[in-house]
C-alpha cells in the first residue's frame, strides 16, 4: 500500500508566565486539533527564548512545568505528537549559531517585536533579544516543518525564517524545507480587555486586561465585567468599537457563532447582558481543562516522565538536520 507522508507542523510557546486567553484562542486551541487532522505535529515550550527578558529562575521552572501540564490537560496526545522543552534539545542553540551567520543586522533591526521589546525593556536590550528570530528560525528549520501555526503577531518571525532558509538553500543546495505560516481566520489577535488596541499579553501591566487560562471563574467574570467598551450600548461589530469587537471575537471563537449571529442574539440587550455572557462562555470552556490541569500538575512523576521521554524523540529529528547543515557549511564531522 502506498504510504502518504504527513505534512509536518511545528509551533512553540514561551513560558514567561501562565498562558493568556490570547495564547489559548489564537494558538493552543487550534494547534492541538491539528494532531487529529492528518498532520505530524511537533510542539515545544520555548524556555530559551524566555531568557531574553529578566526573569526569576524559580518562576521560569514553575511556569515551564505548568505550561507543559496545561497542554497535556488540553489533550496533546503524546502517541501522535512530539512535545518537548526547547532547552532539553541542544540542537536548537547549535543550529541557531550557524543561522546567526546567515542573517543580516539590518533585517533583525526591522523586527517589530525587537523594537517593541527593546522600548519596553530599555535597560536590558541584550544580544539574545536581537538574535531571537535566528533561534526561532532554528526551532522551525530543524524539524523541516511545512507549516508553522502562529497568531498574527508572530507572522514576521516566520517570514524571516523563510528568508533564512531560502538564502541558505540558495548557497548550499536544498537543506531546509521553506515553511509556510498558518494564521487562524478568527482569534489571531486577541486584544487586551483594558486597552483593545494592544494585544493581550502575559506582560500587560494592567492585569485586568489579561485573562490567564488558570484564572478562577470569579476573576474571569470580574475582568470581563470591567472590560473597556464604548459609550453606546449596542452589541454591534463596527469600526471604532474596538472593545466590543474584541469581546465579540472571543465569544465567536468559543461558540462558533458569526458576528451577525451574535448581533442578533444580543439585539435589544446591552453590554450589561453581553459581558457576563462572554465571561460565562470562557469559564465553561476552561473549566474541564483547569480540572484536568490540577490533576496532572499534582502528579509530578508523570509530568517529568512525559517531558523526559519527549526530548530524545525531538533530538532524533533535529540531529539529522543539524548534521546536514554542519556538513554543508564545512564543519568536520
Ligand atoms: P508567544 O509565546 O508569545 O505566543 C505563543 C502563541 O500564541 C499566539 N498569541 C496570540 N494569539 C492571539 N492573540 C494574542 N493576544 C496572542 N498572544 C500570543 C502567538 O502568536 C503564538 O502563536 N516567538 C514565539 C514562540 C516561538 C515559536 C517558535 C513559535 C519560539 N520558537 C517557533 C513558532 C515557531 C512567541 O513568543 O510566542
């Protein structure tokens, strides 16, 4: 029988804090489904990327383990999917060095994430923050990924990974698969509940703007009730109604309803009815995952076994590509 090679998907997630509803709706929820849609999925926690921002070591360890448990709770199936911790697969930093040498200062200077983060952390514009896209390109290219599912904010980083791959292949012949970004139609950019013009992020100074996937139901309800909207009261998707558009987007992704259907559902009702309805949808979506998360995180031995066993699975794939790239550039094997 003819065997059809599955297309490979790769994506990774930083673990600088607890995942936000933005990570969940814009990325995690869609990515996990792909394992049942005929793709071979490789996912990882980008703990090396997390070092580019000052952090507390004990917290990074805790957040990394919790993030691992959260993805298991969401249903990552380790029989089908490889799911590891980046720092446990040394090929990432090894290939990143090589790619650093094929990436230009000018193109790294144009990265919007670098510009945003260096403005935000002006006292710590470190070299890692600058070369972050080279490590991310290594993450992707090591696995010969066909598709890289990400939220809209990471599109530029996938594009530079493509540029680096094409440049390298152009010089040395086919070495890396040139990856395509995969960006969801809905939920690709979940905005802060307090400032709907900036994306929801773990590092949001105003924690009322950010829903964490581990927030208690009461906290989720309180944050949604306080969400910034506008001076009208009509639930309508329209330009300039950024707060309401964002809430409608969240409600739509979870319930599967279109914007028109949501408008109809809340016709004649105001934000006073709409905001708690969005909160309820989020609470019910997260409830079973939070319960499963608590069980997994309490079982330290199981959790450790999972990530320990997955590092060599990832290394086996990554090493093949690394050896090929080293050979092409003339390193003695
Ligand atoms: P990170 O950790 O910031 O985010 C993880 C994923 O969540 C998406 N996301 C969002 N989607 C919608 N609305 C939001 N408010 C929102 N916030 C985050 C991100 O787009 C991403 O898909 N550099 C990457 C991590 C990384 C990576 C990689 C990704 C490292 N190596 C290789 C793909 C491939 C990052 O910081 O994502």
